[in-house]
């Protein structure tokens, strides 16, 4: 049963009342800040139909959603200006500030008619989101970790994240292979989706595969070809930026920005604009290392040549000094040998002269004795005379043998003969050495052989007891 105290409307009356109320509440255009969740451009009519939403920051969901439309007469101008100012087309996922007229139609319901969109708000919102992500990474202490990694001196082993069919990837590989320096690069492709909703997940998976074998690569390269700036929103995500910031090897980016850097660019070790710019850097980096290696090689060669020249000069001086000292010591040794030889000759000559004189005296005495006996015993039988003579001759022969023996001994004592028989003569400080007790460690001694002399230094005197 219907309560008679409640006013009754027909549906059209209620719809008109709602329209009138909205018209009174919003008599003129208002500014609305929202995010585009869906966008459809009718190719036939040229009108653009959108869904504007406001997200709940505390949970994954919407707290408001309203349909909107941009008539063909306004869409061309709004889209052109938006692209000019932001570098991207109107697309889902973009936050906008729009001037709208609020209208309610009895048949089509509530709708917002967009009259203009302020591109600066979108640019500011994107920049704000980037700043918020970077600030989050700073608070976590990871924002500068990858940038702090030193670039390897040689960057030849390259892990590449890109779409396998992208023109940018083909340009990158072609430029590396055809470099004028002839440098060889080793690349491995980790295929990934580089635009659309799957970009973040796909690139994250590729980075995980590279990180598992990070020691095999010198750097990781994220590249993509040209495309709409809206396709780059995945590179402004906190999750992907966090992985790149903490990546164990340097990350180089060339993801096609023509305006602002993405968050991934901000945390990467080296952000570059395009794939070919990344290839150019790698080639220039290798050329710089090659040049440095050439300079170091030249310096090593020059230093080696200088060191060799110095050593040759030192050896020449040493050789001259050794020759001079050897000549001086040899002269002293020869003089000492001559003195010793003279002394020995004099001693031998004196000994021989004394022996001859003694022998002559004995011979004369024996002759006188024999004559005296012959005279005294002239009457003795011839046999006794002959026996005495024979005895005298035998005595004389013995004396001659004694003289010959003394001559042989004298010859053996001749220093030249002793040296020829393998004996040596050692001199220290001009004196003949006959015992190790005459020497000290460090003394310089001269050893005489029959055909030359040798100079040496006493390093050790063993304690030899016999």
C-alpha cells in the first residue's frame, strides 16, 4: 500500500526534476580532476567517449565513476593541444583536469561534456607521481644504488631486454656489429613486451632471469623502439623502478623518451634516449678503453726501453770497473809470483851451490885419502889397492847419487813445477797463505795456477779438525 503522504512522480517527471536540480546546481561549466579509465573514439562520428574515475587511495577500487564525452567539434583541437604539450595522446590511465558541463538527460542519464583539458595538470601529475616514487626509493635507501655501480672497463657481454621484432632492437644490434673499431660484442636477448598492460610484468621477469646469472654479463640494456608516450607508463612504476635501482650490474636504458625521463631512467646507471644512442655509447666506451690500453702499452714500452738503457749503462760501468780491478789485482799477483819465483830460484841455487861445494870437498878429501893410502900402502898387494880404489869409486858414486837426489828434490820444490802438478798458491794482502787461521770472512784472496790467477772472496771458513 502506497503512503499517501509521499509525493508521487511519473518517471519522466522525476527525470525532469533531477535535470532541473542539476541545472540549478551547475548552471555553468566546472573543473573536474579525474583519471581516464576507458576511452573510445568513434571512427564514424568522430566523437570521443570516456569514463572518468576517482580511485580510492586506501584500496584497489573506485569511489566515483561518471561517463563523459568530447564532441567531434572539440576533440580534434583538444587532442592536438594535449599531444603538443605532453608528448602523448589522450589515453586510459592518464590523470586530467577538464572543464566540463554537467548535464542530465531523461533518456541517457547524467553525462559530463568536456569543453577543454589542461595539459599542464597531466604533466604535473605525472611529474608528481615520479617524484613520489623517487622519494619512496630514497626513503628505502635504494634510489642511487645502480648509479653508484662503476661501469666495467670493458662492456662486451650485454644482456638485452627488448621486443624481438622491434626495429629499435634491430638497429641496436646492427650498430654494434658494424662498428668502425671492429670491436666484438656478445649480446643475449631476453624477449619482453615493451608496451601495454603486460610491460611491467614482462620486463620484471626478464630482469629476474638476468640477475640469476649476473656474473655472466657486464651490463643490462633496456631498449624499445618508437611509440606513443602513453606506452611508457610502465617504466614509471614503483615495482619496476625498485628492481632496476637494486640491480646487481649497471642498467642502461634507451626506451625512446623525447621529453621527460621515466622513473626507470632516473634510477638506471646510465639513461640514454634511444637504442642507437645506447649502442653508440657502448662503442665509444670500448674505444676509450682501447685508447687507454694503447697509451698504457706505449708507456710500458717507453719505460722498459729506458730501464734497459739504464741497465746497459750500469753494466758497462760495472764491466769497466771489474776489468780495471782485475787488471790491477792481476798485476799485483804476477808481481808477487815473480817475487816468489825469484826467491825460490835463489834458494834453490844457493842450495845447489852449497851441495856442489860439499860434494867437491868430499871428493877432494877422498882423493887425498886415497892417494895417501896408496902412497902408504905402495907395498901392498895389487888386490888390496884395487879394492881400495873400488871402494873409493863406490863412495864417489853414492855421493853423486846423493847429489842427483838433492837436484831432483830441488827441482820438485821449484814453484812452477809445483803449480803444473796441480798445486796452487794462495795470497792475501801480499802474503802467502798457509793456514785458514790467516783468513777472515770477507777477505779477498788471489789463487795462483800454473796458467793464470783467480780472485775470490772468502764467504765461509769451515771448522775442519783432523
